[in-house]
C-alpha cells in the first residue's frame, strides 16, 4: 500500500465508496486484493478517529436513530461456538442522523441488545451541545438507554410501524405491508410533526447500496468484524464530508458548520498521515 500514489489510492477508495467488492476493485484497478484490504483498514481507522474527534459540541436539534442488520462470517444460526467467539454471526450497526443537516454524528457496531444501546446512546449524548428532540423505533433497549444517557434532559418519542398481512406468496423476502404508524411520547415535549425515522431509514438504505458487504442475498460479507467497522467508518466519512446532498446542495459537514468545503478523496486519504491516525 505504501507504494501506491495518491491517485491510485483515490481510484481504489472511489470504487469502495460506490459499493464495489474487493475482487471487483482488484479487477478494475489492477491493485492487489491484499493491498486494497490494507488500505481500507488503515483509512477506515483514520476516518473513525477523525470523526470521533471533530463531532463534538454539535448543535443538532432533531436526531433520529435506528439499527441495521448484517452478518460477519455467517448468519447466527450457522455459526459454531468457536467462530462466535471470533466475532462471527449477526451484527447490528446503530446509527444516528441529524434531521436538519443530514450529518451522521455517531454509530456503533455490536449486538442488538441493551449493552450496545447504552454504549451508543451515551456516545451520542456526549457529542451534543444542548437538549434535542430524539425519535427511535419501538425497540425496547432504547427506552432504558435513552433514560440512562440523557435522563429527563431530552424530548423523546418513539415511532412504531404497524404491519398487516401482505399478499400470500411462495417465498416472501420483504417485510409485511406497513398499515400505519403509532407515535408515543416517552420524555419531555417532542413536536409531534417531527416524530419520524424517515431520514435515518433512508440513510440505512444508502449504507446497503454504498457498501458491498451490506448487500443482501449475496456472498459479499465481512469475515472480520474489524473490517466491517472500517468499511462503515469510511462510508460515513464519504457521506459526511465528500458527497453533496441533493437537498442541501452541500455536504452534511458543511451544513453543520464542521467543514467549509467539499472534501476530495485526496483529503480523506491524507488522514493516513495525521498523527492521531498513526498513533492508533
């Protein structure tokens, strides 16, 4: 990897953030697969460190949270105890988005249980400058995690989708038909019109389209949870700093006042030479 020029690295990273697989990138760029993987790991780590540092004292007003499923190595039902100890099985990525700026201020890769919810919510609370309105789905661990991280200093509501029976098919992959939603106030006085998870659900769709290892019904999965985390950190770096949002007409980082221009991939790659990244 050290022998690759910035231009060559940029070609590899461009292919990665557009949802190509490692082997496809090897064919497209002529770069060795091991080199591609090492670049992803090193740059993903640097992107995680950078975003963790700059996403502090954020002035967000409305936050939406959700969790998205994937797996490492194999699905949980097919994993042996030995492989499970190595991190194989189902893995969930908890995500938050600022509804106004579309910034992804934090995320966490773990299980779907209470411990992960607590870690995620405390991380989110530590990044915010003031009281916010928060919306999540009805997943139960959110309730205790939000209470533990924010106390009563939050306007919190849940939005639960109500599903009905869809048309009978021989094999159904998509979920049942959504018949409506139910909003419930948990803490504070959230504005009813802003109780929504639409933006975070759309961001999760972007994750599925932008990272090959999130594609369903394929063999494009991570074999190490660390590589899964690196890919996610790079994806959010690109979404936050490099990709111009069609509605905002600037990047989320610019809209949030964190950046003053659209980052190029060369600037992202330059994070590899940052002291913080090297120390890690």
